[in-house]
């Protein structure tokens, strides 16, 4: 197995074997030290049977270390899986609102602590006429529509971008490192991709659309501030006919952004 593939994380076997070997070597060293020192003469010497100092730790210590560390590995895996379940929306596999907001705020705090200015944006995406879908096809089909929309959003953004389901039919995307023009392009790509998505409940195609509001930032922002401005733009997009993108851009006194429509 190559060093690149060897996993030394708490969930990896590499950590188990490495620590088992190191622990066993430590036991061997302690055994030789205890057996080789003469308290009567005050000198170091070979014990009566030095091979036991090597053989016994190899037979007993190594398997014991492997057993104990394997159990720690299993606990680490279980904890990791629980964290994934706790932070992931069960229907859409997007981040939950709490996980999403925590990650966004953590990033924004890091940006605020750095001297260099960094750009980025928060998009708020709401499904248009979602109640009509539920009323026409049932809530089961409505859930299918949300899955299609979530998959489409994730397919339209980068791996480093965060996608969360804030609740109901509302999603959000955090786009670190993008300027206003590229943010507008991503938002429009999401909107157009959802328009073109295949959703065929009961054998008849049902067109999906979303309204998108966004807010830019450079630094000294929080999720709550960004969401407030993005949600205002989302409201404007809904009021101006839905199935459209409106993004705030241009510095405001609070470090967020001013109006821009696409």
C-alpha cells in the first residue's frame, strides 16, 4: 500500500498498525530496561533470559494494542457517520440549516481575521409555486421534485461550494471566492438547469422553476447579515415575476452589497 493511500486518521487502519508497532516497541524497551538493570550493583547488564524481553511483548502487547486501537477506530467511524447523519438533510442530502449556517459563519470569521480581502456570495433559492406541485401531484411527488432540484443545484456548483436546505422548498448556496459577475453566472446556471430538469410525475412533464436572491461580501459579514440581504433580493425576484435572479452587489456600509439585477 502506498504512503499516499495509507490512512493515519482516527478512522484509518494505518493509525492502528503504526501505534501498535510503536506501543510494542515501547513495551520491549521497558522490558529490557527493567530486566537489564541491577539494583544491587547499580549497573546495566543483560538479563538472565533477554529473549523473553522481546518475545513476550511481541506475543502479548502487539495483539492487545491492535485490539484496543481497532475499537477506537470503530468508535471514530461511528462518530463520523453520526456527524454526517446529523448534518445532512435526509430527503435531499444537502446540509441541514444548522450545519450550513455553522460552516458559513466559520468561513466568514476566518476571512474577517485575515488581512487580505476575499470575495464571495450567498444565494437563497426558493422553488416557485411549490404548493401547486403538492396540490396537483401529492406530497410524495413534491418530495421527488425537491430531490431533483437539490441534485440540479449540486451539479451546477463547484465541489468547494456549500449547498444547504434551509427548510421546506428553500435552499441556499455559499460561493466562496467568487466575484459578482461569476456569482451571477452561477446563479443563472442554477436557474436555467432547474428549468431544464426532467420532472415527470404521473407521466406528464412538470416544469420546475426557482427564484434566486443573492448577496455579495468581501469581509466582516455573518450568515445572518448575508441571508437578510439575499432574502430581500429573493422577495424582489418573486415580486417581479419569479423564475429570475436578483443579486446584491457593490459595497454597503455594513460590508454587504447593493442592488444588482439579472
